[in-house]
C-alpha cells in the first residue's frame, strides 16, 4: 500500500489542504455572521443615537423659540384685543418653525391663532387638557403632546409653555406652537448614507407616529422592545434586525430597522463564493501536493549526504529510526553528527545563560546589516520572539544614521554612548543608549558588529520630572515676588486709606447743613471702602489675607459690576448682557466676583481696537456624561453657575494660550497691562474650587467660561450673634496711649477720640511711648499700638509695657494676618487685633469692648 514517503506526503498534503480549506470556510462563515451582525447592530445603534440627538436638537430649537416668543416684549405687552394684528405680525417671524402659533389666556382660551402666516378665527379652549394643566403647574417649561389624525394618518406635535408674572404668583399667558411629524421625519437622517434601514417612532403610549408604511401609523405596539434584537413583521411592519433608544423629552422611542432581505443578501453571495473557492482549492491542492512531495524529498537526500561527510566521533546521543527508508539514512547521519557536537554543547549553554543574565541587551549584526543573534533582554526590549528577530535588518528597529555610518566605516574602533530611540515590533518608541564594537575572526578580518543596548526610559522620565519640578519652582518664585510686592503696597496704602476714611467721617459729622458736601463725602467714603476691598484682594492673591466667604446670589453682583464697568469702557464698545436671576448660589466673597469680571471685561475691551461687542452671560449648567460640548470633558460632574465673557476682538495666538495665566505674562503694550489680571482671575477661580476654560482663535475673538460649583445656602451655617457697633461709641474720660509711626494717623485718631470723650496721649515714636508709660504706668487705661514700626515693633512694645503693668489691656493694629506675624494665637498681652484700614467707629467699638471685657482675647 502506501509505504513510500512520497505517496504518504502526497496524500497527507491533499488531506491537509482540504481540511484547512474546510476549517477556513467554517471559521470565515462564523466570523462573517458574527461580524456582520455586530456591524449591523453597531450601525443601527449609531444611527438611532444620531437620530436621538437630531430629535433632541429639533425640539430644543422649537422650545427655545417658544421661550424666546413668550419672554419677548411684544408678547409681554399684549393686553388688548385690538393688538391681535400686531401679535400676528410678530408671530410671522416664526411661521417657518411652526405650523400654527397661538396666544392663550390663563383660563385656557385661545385669543390669537396664526396658521400658515395668517390669523385664524377658529379658536378653542384647552383648559381641560392635560397639556394645559402641566404647563400651568410648571411655568417656563415647554411640554409636548402628540396627536394622530386617523383620517389621513398625519401626526402633529403640540408644544405649550406658560409664563408667570414677575412675582410668580399667577399665570400671565401661554404660547402654543404645533409642528408636524413630517417635518421631524425630514430632519432625521441615517447615520450611514449607504445604510438601507427604516425608521420607526412610537410615543409614550407605544403608538406608532412615524413609519414608512403610513397604514401602520396609530397602531399600538404591545410587545416590549429591547435595546436591540430581531423583530417580527407584526411588531415592526417588516421582519429584520432593530436597535432602539428611549428619549426623555418627549417620551418617545426611536427604532432603526434593517429588513431581513437586505441583511441576508451577504450570506447568499458568500455561499456562491464558497462553492467556487472550494472547487478551485481542490484542483490546486492536487497539483501542489504532487509538486511539493518531489521538492521535499530532494533536500532530505542532499542533507543525508552532507551529514555523512561531517560525522565521525564518539556517540553520545541517538534517535530512533522512523521506519521510512528515505529518512533512515538521515537519522544515522544525525546520530553521528550529534556525537561530534556534544563536546561543545555544555560550553554553548553556559555562554547563553551568561548572555541572557545581562541587564543590557546584546545582539550581533552581520556585515550586510541583518541581525544574527540576540540575548533575552534584547528580545524583551524589542517585544519580539527570537524566530521573528533573526535575519531581520537592523534598520527595522534602529533608525539613527550615525549607526549605519559606523557600520560602513572601514575603521575598527568602538562606537558608544549614542542616545537614540528604537522601534519595537509593536511600533512603540523606546529611548536607548547604544554601544557598538567590531566583531573580528582569528585572522583579524571583520565578521560583523556586537551591539549593547540599554533602556534609558527611566532616566528620561526622571529628567522630565526634574524639569517639571524646576518649572513649578520657577512659578512659585514668581508668585512669591507678586506676593511680596502686593503686601508692600498694601502696608503703605492701608495707612493712607485709614487717614482718608477717618478724616472723611469727621467732616461728614460736621457737614450736616450742606447736602452737596455731605454727598461728596459719602462718595469719598464709598471709594475708600472699595479701595480697602482692593487691598484685601492683593493680600489674598499673595496669600496674606483670607476672604470672608458666604453664600451669595450672583446676578446682583454682576449687574452692579457691569454698571461700574460701563463708565470705564470706551463708548464705541457695546456691552451685551444675558444675566439669569435664577443662577445658582455660590460660596464666595462678592469682591472676588467683581474682580474676576472687571479683569476679564477690561482685557476684552483692550482686545477690541475699534468698535466691537463684549458679551456677558450668567446661567446654570449641569455637567455630566450627557454633556455634549467637548470643552466640558475635563470638568467633574456636578451643578455649576456659569459666567461667560466673550469678545469679538483680535483673539489669542495659539502659542500664547498656554501662558496667559502666568504672572507677568502679557502681549499688551507697556502702558496697557502688567500681566497680573488673568493670574489673579485664575487664582480666585481655583481657590473657589471652580474651573476656567478658554476658547480663542486669532482674529476671531475670545471666550472665557468660568464654572463655580453650586452651594446651597442651607449648607453654610450663618455666623452667630453680630453686635451693633453703633451701640458703644462714647468714652467716659478713659486715658488712651495711641502709638503709630504715621503722623497723619496719630493726628486723626487723637482728634477723633477726644471728640468722643476720651483723653488721648498720641505719639509716632514707640521709644517715646514707652518713656511716657514708664513715668506713670497707672495713668493709662488702655494702649493702642501699630505693629509695623521702625526700631521697635508693636509686639516688642507690648512685652516691655507688660513687664511694668501686666493687667493693662492692649489693642494691636496691623494689615497682616496674625499667622504672618508669627502669632498662631493672640498673645496673653494683646486683647484684640484690628485689621487696617479701620474707621474711627471700629476703633472706638473695640476700645469699649476691651475696657468692658478685659479678660477676653479676640
């Protein structure tokens, strides 16, 4: 029978080819079915998802138009019947968006109805409809209702919104718009243009409102739908695969369907191709099996002869014969060859173990540039097996031109220390250090190259981290410089403000008959208080002052700030504002919001060289997985109050956007900016745990979006028990020692305190103050001293005074926070610390409280 190797090989080849073809056909068909089904469902899912977004956008646009109509001046001013024509004229602006528009009184009676751009007298009362009751219950919200006309299978959608009065106590009017399902159907497109699928839509009652077969419109579907699956004709109107998506508003279900005839066409075509392919494979397999058998036997015979020529030595390893005469000679020759090579086996294994234990990769490159050998570390680094690596050109993994210049050199020198990158078999780029040596034979002739390769990814990572830390240190040093500058300015400016506020209050008390003068002093005081708040901002920016935060409503603060800004921004720049009174409350200091808005609007005005528009928006946004705007992707989910400042100025260059929040970075002229404005804005927003986003394109304007987390007013505990400072503003002859190195301050408070019934000894010298006190320690009832004074600081003066009289109450005045003074707690010698700048009333209030409660520190 089949005893020769030739016949066995021929038969086995043919069987393998046929079995392989059969297995491939089976696998291909299985993969085709699975892949086709997955792709079909994926296409349907993307298509229905796309449709859901289109439906949402369709109704969002309609809802936005209704909200625009009902909140417009034309509708708000509609009160009398003779204004019907005017209202219809206004409605005509929206005739392309709605089939009908109607104005409805609070009792549900239609008063004005526009159909196809004309007024209609067929008015109805909708007071008993569920849609009307929903709209009245939730004014400002658009509600939907679907109506199916069974006579012509047409579907229309009613949209209704109610408007309450300003005080929210009653409904003013309602606006209803209608649109046809046909318009919606025309706006819906398949995700793929070549996808021959069908669209079906059901309402909240599972009635079909959209379907290519108009006879099915109005039919109720009783079978529940899954996310996707196979549907029957009685369910879908046609047999096939479907994918669905449930909408929230309106409460509809979208269904995309591929008919079974379209879906199964692929398999029919595949079956034809399989029959053809198998016939061809069978014919080719017979030819290949005969030809390959001849080719296989020829090398085996030659190998047998070659092995016989090199074999001779002591036999150490033998293998059994296969019982096939063509291989018996090969087995005999192999056994003899193994005996000769056995002596070298141990040394080779030992050398392989050494090479594989190296931490560096090592590989050998032949003179023609192919890789001949490699240790395990090289294989791991290049992510490849030894079989796949050997005989591969080195240029596949190493692209550095210096390496191949060395390979081509006739000099036999070592090449090392080159830092470059290699590309792994998985197309990853790895930084490495290369060292290459020439490989020579016994006669000194060049055989190839030995390459050592070291992975330096960790080294590069450490260098990158060092560079990042260096940059952060540089930024911290710049901020420290800003802080030092701010605190220095604040120290002197606070003293000036204290004098201005104090003398203005004195004059205000005396100017009672002159309303003009009194008003001027009030304006001076208001400006001084604003300047005081600005100093607090500077100190907060330098981390030397803490803001007193509370839960605030944003829209009054922003409206007031925009009024102030209008006076400082050139008249050729228009300010458009859309400030929602329903914006979320946030936990902040109002002055911080003012500073953020003033900086952004000032920058926007500088960006507009000629005429232009600055737009300011305040509203709410809920960031979650359904938020479709890509620029909110990095924002954590939650409720935010959103402030948006946009301009149509020259915009920001792309290479400057990453640096705009750096202190002192500015692209403005020398007299236009310092580079601190946006750094302050960024610091404030970050401190409030908010987020700031920038969108800008050169010559196309800039938009800043600020998101501040919503804080419920009930979540913040109110401060306990404030005391009215106006209750304790008179003295009874108490003797006060007042010390401050500013002559204007000592003059101000000496006169003011004396007018309020106190005896005052004032001096600008802490040395003189201590001398006066030492002469008669018990003649003084209280000491008021500044902290930052030359030669002797305020706390040193306090210590000296308390050594002579430890029970004397003392008030310390400073513009710094107590922690910055090295005082984690107010020392036992100081009853109270007052922040500069302060008013006369504030000082007297603290003096009286300390005198009445000398044991209390705070």
